[in-house]
């Protein structure tokens, strides 16, 4: 079924709306995908960067820790070579000398304490010999650094001091004599400054021992906590070596809680947020350097980048959508205009056809009207034919008589009589010519033509002349007022036909009355000329008056009337802006009143 222009537009709109919804969904999907991708990329890149930073930090810290220990590496062996120490071990020297020496070494080297053990682990001399909590007299044979030094010549060990309760790194070196080991020199190094540095720098760094317990850390809550859950063997070692005496390490929560691979990073769930952690081994102690970086900045940056990407995506999509919509809007307006133009074109064509059709119908109507008028004329002529024949035959026989008399007068050579007869014969011929001329003019077809000034008196005279034979025939006296009638606007022959119809009707009506008289008068009423035709007929009953102008309505049953006279008369008068109406005359009969607009010149003449 063909769609109307309106439906097409509605469909167009709904299709566009669906497409706009789809486009918006696609844009939304694209922006979400973009944000997701950017988020993962940003997190990935940030994590990689954090891993690199972490590795750098671990390397730097590893170097710092190693160099700190290295500083004291040879201190015990150097001290063990000193004569005062050896003498004291051999029982030659005094303990005072050894104590003073060790005190001087401590103060100059920066070590925490330096002390001397005999082969049984008993402290013979110490740098803190004269201080409270002095090591002198204590036995440290249970410490691994002692047994390692006795066995291998050197030992190193980190522990919380059993005597002082202070943590420290113990470096030990065996002192050997010609007959075997004499004793062990131990230097205790305080590593707290490293811890302070980390803490001040806010570094999340720590060092765990061989069994995984953090003994140094920039974060205090990590200290003395295991990285992973401690194994039974580790617990046994801890107990045997009294490494972190009195701290209660086994009860503490592991920091990581899963095995750590050196160099590999992992993400920790910390109360402060996610942390990226990594480790590196510090040899030869088998320590684990553990460091972590908060991932919050990485997520923060990722959020920022994702937000910017999302906004940029939305902005780009909005620009694309706006441009697309503008293009669609323009296209739609063009389509709308095209539809409207097409509809206007169709309507114009339809109107054109209608106008053509109307013109054709009007032309047909005009033709029909002309034919009807002509038919009415012929009908009127038919009605008057007997009278016309009489009108022509009477002068013809008079002419014959006149001409016969002229012949006789010619035979008698009575020239003046002949002349008189000829003059009267010519009069008769002229009379016949006039009648024939009127009839010919009346019967001929003539179009309405243009409006022109028409002498109303002439029109009325001609009409009376044509109707008068009929009036004479039926014994009706036709009285024409001599009042001068003005000029009106119209067409002479048409007006003549209208008045012939009206006068003829009046004559016909008067012919059935007692008095048989028709009066024709003319005058002026305002801007109009008025013609009154009064007859002495029987008047008009109401049912006749109601149907007067109906085509083919006639009361003339004898076949004399066509019933077209009045309808044609009214058409003719209205054509010239005039009208006709009927009224009953006071003494019986009918008065027919015709109004016709005056010609301008007549109006001015009347006004002056
Ligand atoms: P027709 O003369 O052929 O009958 P008309 O249209 O001229 O047709 O007249 C219609 C009828 O109007 C006439 O038949 C007649 O009955 C009536 N009529 C017209 N003029 C008069 C008049 N002056 N007096 C009485 N009746 C009239």
C-alpha cells in the first residue's frame, strides 16, 4: 500500500530515533571498553614502573647493608692479632690491658661492642668491661658465631643481645696460636642507624634472617614478624639459639603468609592498602632483603588516566554524534522539503486539473445556456409566428394593391398619383424590412460579448415592435411611456431578448383578462434604471410565483410556452448586474419590475 507523505515522515523519524539509540549504546560500549583497556594498561604500566623502582631500591639498600657490614668485616681478625689480646689469651698479659684496648677499638671503629672469648665461650675481656651489663664473665658458647669461628675461623650472626637486649650483628674471628685456637674476638655492630634511615625516608623495607624473621625494618609493626609461617625446624633453631629472646616471635602473624621467591614481586593486602613487594638475598648470611611500595599511587594515576580517557572518548563521541546528527538533520530537512515539494507539486497538478475541468464545464454550461437562450428565442418566435406572418403579409397585400394602383395611374399618365403610390409602396417595403431586420437580429445566435453602454429606450422600442404584432393579434393594447429611458450597462440584443420575454408574458397574461392592456414605463432609482411592465392579466397565484424561475415551468398548456423565458431572462439580467421581480398590481394584474445598473455617464448626468 502506498504511504502518505506524513506517514513516510513519521517512519523516517522513528527509524532515525532507533538508530540514535543504537548509536548511543554503541558509543557507551566503546567508551566503557576504552576505559577498561586504559585502566588495565595504566595499572600494568604503573605496576611495571613500581617493580622497576622496587628493584632499584632493593639493589641500593642491598649495597648499603653490605657495605655497612663490610666495614667491620676484618675488625675481629685485626683485633685478634694484637699482642695485648694474644697475651691475655695466653695468660701473659693483664685483663686491664685487653679491656682498655678493646674499649679504644670500639670507640675508634664505631662498632657497638668488641669482646674476647676463650675457647670455652667465656668472655675474658670486653669494651664495656666497666659499664653496667658488661659482657665480661658471660658465656656465649651457645651462639652460632662462636662455634662457627672456632670451627671455620670466622662467624657472623645477627641476634638480640642476651645481656643487653639490644639487637646487633655479631662478627667473630678465631685467634689461633701455635698449638691451636686460643679464643675468639667478637665485634658487635649496631644496625639500628640503617633502620632509622628507612623509617625517616618512609621506606617499607626490612631484612629477614635465614629462617625468615624480620629483624630490621623501617616499619615498626613488621619487626620480629616472620615473612611466612615458621616451620618446626625454624622454631627449634630459634629456641636453641635464643636469637630473639623474650620477643615472642612464634606468636606473631606472618607479614606475607606465602613463600617468597627472590626477585619475584607479589601484591600484598596491607591495612594501609595494596602493596607491591619484592625480595633479594643478601649473602653470605642468607638474609632476605624485603621491600614494598604502596600501589595506591599506581591506582590513583590509573584512575586519573582512565577518567581523562573516558572524558576524551565521550567528548570525541559527542563531537562525532553532534556532527552526525547535524548531517542527519540536514538530510532529513532536505528529504522533508523534497516530500513537501512533491506534495505541493501533486496538489498544484490536481488544482491545475480541477481548473481545467471547471473551465471545460463552464464552457459547456455557457454553450448549453447559449443553446437554451436560442431555443427560448425560437420558442418566442414560434409563439409570435402567426402575428408576424400577418404583419408581413398585410403590407405585402397593401404593396400589391399600391403597385396595381400605380400601374393604373401610369396608364392614365397620372404622374403625381404614381409618385405618391410609389412613396407609399416604399414605406410599406421599409416597414417590412424593419420587421424582418428585427426578427433576423432576434433569431440570430449572439454571445454575450463585453459590457457596453446600451440605450434602454431603443431596446424597449425594439422589443415592443417585435411583440406588437402578437399583441395586436390577441387584441392587447401595448402602451409605451414616452419618458426618456437612460443608458445602462449591458448588451443590446441580450437585453432586447429579456424584455421581449417579459413583455410577451405580460401580453399573454393580459390576453386572458378583461381589459387587455400592457403598459411599459422606465425611470431611475438611485444608481439603477427601473423598467415596469404592468399588465391587466389575472395576476399570479402563489404556487406559480414560487416556481416562476424554474426552467421548463409553464402554465401555457397549449404548447405555446417552453417554460424557459423567465429563467433565461433572470440569467441575462444578472449577467449585467440587474434583477427582475414580480408584484401584484393594485387593480389586478401583475407588475414586472426590472432593475439595471446605470452606465457611468448616465449616472453623472442624473447627478448633475
Ligand atoms: P412561458 O412563457 O414559456 O410559459 P416563462 O418562463 O416565460 O415561460 O413563464 C413562466 C410562467 O410564468 C408562465 O407560464 C406564466 O404562467 C407565468 N407568468 C409570467 N409572466 C406573467 C404575468 N405577467 N402574469 C401572469 N403570469 C405570468
